[in-house]
C-alpha cells in the first residue's frame, strides 16, 4: 500500500470493534470478572433527566438523535453472530493503494471501542474508545497503549492540519475536548445550555486550521477556537469532514452525501446557518445507516458497504477498497 498521506478505514460491528479485517477475526476473549462497567452516554446516565430539566431550550426528543436511537447507547450489549467474509476485489487508486491488495487482521476489542480512527505520520493509529473512556494508540505491530485516558465516554477523533487533536465526549455534560497540543475543554455549552440540551448523541467532528471544529449532533454545528457554538444546518448527519483546502464541508445527510461551503463561520448572518438547502448532493448511501469519511491529499473517501455516486465527474465516487 502506497500513499502520500494516511488513509484509515475501519469495519465495525455492534459488540466488537475490528480494524483492517479481511477474514474472520479471532474470537474475543471472555470478559474479565472484575472488568469495569462500560462508560455511559449522556442519555443513559441516571442524572440525565435532572440535567435536561435545567435546559432553557429542552431537546426535541430522547435518544441518540432527534427521532432516532442513541449511537452505541447503553452498556451491556451482547456481541452479534459473525456476519462472515464477503468476496471483494481491490482496484488501484493511484498514490493510495495498489490493485489486488488484501485486508489483514490487526486489532479488535469488545464493545463500542473502535470509533473515530485517525492515522498519524509515524504509521500508528489513534482509536477512540467510547465504552472505555480512553484513546488507544495502535502501532505497526498491532500493539496498543493508552494515549489519552479519562475521555468521558469519548468518541470520534479529528486532527487539524496544524496538529491540534480533538475528541467528542458523550458522557453526561457532553463536550468537545482538545487533547493536543494542550488538553482543555473546547466547548460544553450551546446558547447557555449544556450541549446535552441539543438532544441526541454528539457523533462525529472535523477540525479546521483555525482552532475550531465542525460536529454533528442531530444537525451540523461549529465550535470556534473560543468555544462559541453556532448551528450550521438542519440535517440527519453522522460522518463529516472538511476538504483538504477547507473550502468544502462534506456531511452525510440522511441517505445522501452532501457538500456545502465551509465558509459559514460564526460571523455569517444567522439566517444562512438555518439549513444546508444549498448544498450539493454527491451520492446515495446504501446498506448502512452511517458513513465515515477520510481525506487524502485533495481527494475524499467514504467508508460504507456501498457508496453510489450521482453527480458531475468532479463529485463522483470512483473506487471501492
């Protein structure tokens, strides 16, 4: 596999996280009798109702996102039966991967523990662990170490071009935390309320070079470097990423992939944040409720069993790995 940058893809199944898997992964070892309970997402915390009662603007509904279930919500989920290995063929993507490559098993761990995977320049991976409230570093030999602990049910990760590392934290009193170069809470309030009052689960994020992040939580939001949060649009989002030049924001919008100008920051008039109606529809997503994006050079990639493109040549999804 060759590339000018790093492209990371994860195949996930409820009950277990698997990275770079082609064949059936080894069976998970039994859970240790003294293993700590999985971290709780906000809506599953016993203190959730009391916190929501303080909201000046209550959330529209309970659950993961408005009208939908929480993502990886509760502890105690049992593993599903293996789905088997399907036939596939990898075609060449110049500068990314040679034709005929095969997936190989690298790592797995029980639970919602392989989220928001990003690659580092030294060839290692960072993996957010929702259930374990930690960020693991996975080296080239498949060895793991804890890079960051106590991440408050931390999920997706994103690193800016300047090296600023951020994570969304899904526990009660949800927040966005900067992990590097200095660890600090970036944002935990929206219009004076706890982020939890938005409703749903804080899902994914993408960092920009200005010290802020876009994130999805039943809609698209932008948290500036000062921690101020502005609503960007009403969508049904999950995966989100900025283009390499930071001019375009790609986001899943229900069953479609969409692109919009990334210039609508906090100084943009409020009415222009109201929706993503002017976005470009790039394609239709089939066979899965979510898509994650990765970016390499000026090209963008989505991870999902099948991404079907519709649109101009500039926006077609052209390859499958």
